[in-house]
C-alpha cells in the first residue's frame, strides 16, 4: 500500500523572527499521524509572495497533501488568498454563505455594534476554484484546492480555528479521498538514564530490529522516551509485528521505565493515586508552584491533588509549614532537614495521604561552595515515613526548574509504590 505523505507550510513573519511559536504544525502532524498520513516536511515562510509560491511548488512535487496555515486575516499583510488565486488560476468571488456566517458572528456572538466593516466582508471572498471549508470558530473560511493530483488545504493561523477545521473538515476529506496504511507507535518513558546509557543498554537490540520497525530516542528534561514505529496495512498487522519487540524493549530498560504510555509523569502519578484512592499535596520553594502546575494540567486531578503551599520565603516556611527557625538557621533552607519538615507541615495543613517538597538553588546566583547553583533537596512522605534525595544540577535556571519537577514527580511515584 502506498504511503500517503503530507507537507505543512506555515506563513507569517512572526514565525520566522521567533515572536510567535508555531504550535499549529505540531497539532496538524499529530492528527495526520493518527489517521496514517506521514508528514514528510514542515516549512515556515514569511509574508512574501515569491517565498510562498516557491514553497507551494516545492511541496507539491514531493507530497500528496499540502496544508497551509496563516495569512487569511482581514488586514493588508494577509496575502494568502490573492496568491492562491494566482497559483490555482482563479479569481476572488463573494461567497454568500461565508458572508452570512461572518455577519452572524459579529452581530450575535461578538455583539459588535454597527455595520460590518469592509475588511471583515472581504473575509467572505474566496477563490472560485476552491471548495470552501466551514470555519465554525471564526470568520476566515478554510479552502481546498486540487492541482496535478495533489490536494491543498489553506487554513487560518489562529490555533483554535485551525484545530476545528482540521478535526471537522480536513481529516474527514483526507480519509474519504485516500486509502492509508496504519502508523503505529509504542513508547517507553524512562527517567534517570541519558541517551548514551540507554543506547549502550540497547546496543544489541537496535541492530536486530527488522527494517519495518524504527527506534527513536526522544530526550527531554530529565527523561528519554524510546519510541518504536512501524507502518502496516492494518492496525492488527502492525500490532502483531511491533508488540514482541516493544515487550523486549521494556525488559531491557525496566530499571528506568516509568510507563509504557506516551504521557507525562504527572499523568502517571495521578493514575497511581486514583487507583489507590489516595490524595497528595506539594510544598514548593525553588520551583515556585511549577510541580503543582504540571499536576493540575491533567484533567480530573482534583480527585487526588488537594493543593500546594508555595513557600518561597523562609517566613512562609516557618509560618505556614512550621519549619523550625533553628533548622533554617543551622541547616539552611536548602537542606535535607528543611524539606523533611516541609513535608510534615504540608501533611498537617492540607490533610493529604502524601506530600512532596522541594527546596533548592536554581541560579544563576545564590550558590556557595558548599551548596552550588543546582543543589536541590527533594522529600516525599506520608504520616509514617519521609524519604529524601539530593540533586546536583548544572544547567540554566529554567532547565533546573524543569528537571527538578521531573525528578521530584518520579521520586514521589516511587515512594507511593513502595509505601502504599
């Protein structure tokens, strides 16, 4: 079966100068992958007609599907529609259905007084050679074109509008027009071993993989995801081929394996707590609530996460967590003793089954010879027991915070499993 391929073209000067982060491409690629479309290239171009034209030419030569985002707004720098008319050989015409939708949005949803501005009316103009894709979330319609056996989609760059069009318009069209193979991924999430160490552990496994299965190392802050990928005629055939290798992969990295799902540590900890019907809280100093943020980013986390005390200052550690002034004076805020008392205080205040505490020096200043920048103490505990560990990180402030959160969540995960 032929592999169906796609290119993603994002348009906008703001993307090239780093003013706006391109999240659209990641979402589109993920959704295409789910239905068996392989994204071959991602291209970003500025608001320049010749560059956009060249990108359309280049991508149309190598992939079956080209998805374009951006440049469909009502302002003068939004040049995509006139260019698409030239490229596909059409002219702009007023689409009355789109105009009615734009009018409805301004009158009933946005509740803007007065007549519709000409710039907004122009959003109802579309090339006469396109198929209009209804944008239920905004005023700029999506458009579909065909050329030389390839299909092109032009979508607004506003993320929530683009997402609605991808899910409700683009994917159904692609699934109807193309017969696609199944793309299967299996992911092992590890913490505590770097790429080099994992590669050494897998030095015999990786060369023995069949050509149809690829292994990817995906490192991030304090963790590495190991992903196996295969392409098959059906999901069933792909699963039959990939599962034995995935089981072997997990066996080889079992010491560092956190989960065999493509999810974050915050999800893993939440699943464990839900299974045990237990609750938790955090007491954070150096991370400033970032661990709590990660935990509460998971839908339904209120079932097990009761709250957090951000004890950045020593006075808060004393007054809210009842950390002893003597401990802070003699041992310091960044110490085994302080995080142990922070856990006890959090358990007392928030009445949870487990508590996680962190205190450290994130940098760039504040370190000493005894406690250099990157020194972090972590404690996890319940009413019967508290365990601690020390990190010695050597990165910039943001990376230190990210890695502290990852290591702390993993430390809590292991504590809960060992102390039910």
